[in-house]
C-alpha cells in the first residue's frame, strides 16, 4: 500500500492565521473532491435473483395436491392448537421457555447482534483521549561552553485524537449490510431450530399417546387370550377338544405377554426424550388410558400458494440472508481494489510543567488527510475478490436447493396426508370385518364346527387391525405436524 498523497499541518502554538486558513480550505476542497469521486462508485451490482438458479425453476400457481379453492394462505402462528389438546399447548410453552438448544440459539443471535454493532461502528468517527507523563534523566555532556545535562526533566501531554475513513466506494456500508444480514440469518436459524424442536416435541407427544393405546390393545389381547385358555381348558377337560388346541392357546398367551415389555420400554424411552427437550431430568410414568373414540378429523389443510413459502419458511429466509450477505462481501472485496481515504486529527497540549499544561503557548494540533491506493499486492486482492464471488455462487446454489427441498417437503406431506386418509377408511373397514370374523369364529368353535387354528387366525387379525388403526392415526397426526413445519410454522414463537 503506497500513499498517493498526504497533507500534514502541525502547530505547536506558533502557527499563523494563514496556516490555519490554508488547512481549512484544503480540508473543504478535499471533501468536495471525495464526494465527486464517490459518485462514480465501484460498479458493483447484485445479480438479479431471476438470473440465477431460481430463474430456471418454474413455480406452479398452486400445490399439485391441493384444490385451488383451499389455497387460502392461512397458516396459524400457533399451529399446534389445531390438535385441541391442552397437553400439547402446555408442552410447547415449556419447550419455548426451557429448551437448551433454543437458549443457545438465542445466545448466537445476541453474538451476531453485537457483531452487527461492531460493523456499524466502523462507519462512524473514532475519538480517543490520550494522556502521558514522562520523567527523563539526560547524561552530562562536556561542550566547549561547559558541562550540560545531568538533570531530570518532566514532560506532560494531554490530547484528543479523532480518525474517520471516508466510505467512498461503499466498502464500510456493504460490510455493515453483510453484518446485518448475518444477524437476520441467525434470527431465522433460531426460528428454524425452534420450529424443529416444537415439531419434534409434538411428534413425540403423539407417539407416546399412540404407544399408550397400543399398550392398552396389547393388555386387552392378553386378557382375551387368558379367557380363551380358560375356555379351551374347560372344553379339554370335557373331552370336547384336543391337547393341541390347549397348548396353542397357551402359546398365543405367552407370545402376547412377551410383546408388552417391548412396548413399555419404547414408551419409557420416548417419555425420557420428551423430558430432555423440556430440560427436565429424564423420567418415565405409567401409561395413561385413552377412550376408543379419541380420533377426531382435523380441519382441512390451507397451505396457501407455493410462492408464499419463500416468505414463510425461516430456513429459506435464512439462506436468502446468507446469499445477500455474500453479495455484499463481494462488494467489500472489490472495494479493496480502490483508494482508501482517511482523515485523522489530534488536538491537545504538551508541557514540561503540569501547572501550565493548558496554557495557549503549549497548544499542539495536527490534521492529516491520507489517500492510499494499492498498486502491487501479488494478486492477493484480486484473489480475495474471486474467492468472494465463488462463495456467492455457492450460497446461490444452496439457496436454490433449500427452496426446491422446501417445495418437495410440502408436496410429499400433502401426498402423504391424502393417501393416509384413504388408508384409514380402509383400515376402519378391515377392523370391523375382523371383529365380526372373530365373533363368528369363536361361536362356531364353541359349537365344534371349526378348529382352533381358524379361531386363532381371526383373533390375531382383529388385534392386528386395532393396532394398525392406531398406527394409521399416528401417521395422519404426525404428518399434520410435518405439513405445518414444511409450510413455515410460526416464525414468532422463538424468544430471545
């Protein structure tokens, strides 16, 4: 870096009025010149979003699996209330208040806010106050006029210094913009994390309830198998059935009893995971009882328009902020190739006596206007600019991928919802047929019209259908969580 021009005016209390006038005139002339030059700019413009990867993506007017009249764009901020479960509402409140990952994300936002403040401060003048005291002993020196020196001298200095860099090419403003965009990205990352954790917690809550229902089904199956063993044992004593039927009934009972500990184990693990999400010690509790008619149809899905997804999803907003920050840093890198102009000044007093430090004769001031133009840096600055462009292109590709993945998640969730609802209708029919088959088979067996293998097949089909219905309901409810998360969820849920 070679100084292309530097003006320095020093005054130690003896400057004339002409010197001061010259300094003021030069300063105003330099300021006018710099304003005129700054209007030229660096020629950096952010590329249009339509010219990049997103320009190649054709966004449809509505989602593929949604009727146009349902695309109202409604997506409640507190989407979990759709389930109408006070337990879920309380759980989400605890997650927002206590989750450690969310607290960490809040601290990250605080860090980026401080960094944005640092970048903003770089555009403002810097002022400092300096004071010093020095006591010095000089050695004795023999001269033709005699001996001099050998005395201790004191020196006092008090001054205020100011410096300011003129942002001609927008370097400081673009650095400030990049820092603010980094802050925005961190906020959206926090919102993304918050929605992810809320979704995970609600999904765990639904899985716990499903496991409790499956445990209830397993206990009911065990009770039914026990009744069967007693019935078949009575028939065996009367000589109405064979020992094989009795052993098969006991085998089925033992098999059903062996499945129950696995379900209780899985329930305990999910309960512990949910406790950790709410920052509590991992605990388990006995399963709750649920009514058979627990399932209620959820309201229709109003996903809105695909284009609205770009504004709703915090991960897309975060990626967009990183992309814009990368664009601003390209401008910063390019500005480094242009001259750097700074203004510095110092005003104060210097004296060998503290008592008379602020006397007019001890006044000291200086004004410095410097311009620095890089001439030769072995290609370092150009390489930095090219690297910034490369990072910008990486962010552009990442942004396009995030958007496409978001569209894919929404479409997949809508497809899953559609097919799972159809599947539930079939499973309900299957369960009704299985219950009827079991009832008929048991009655015919008691009259000796069929063998026990047919009864066993009917019993197993009935309880398999009951569990399949629970799992189907879980799939529908969990998928609704996925839909809300894919559509952006609630960006205002996070607390700093």
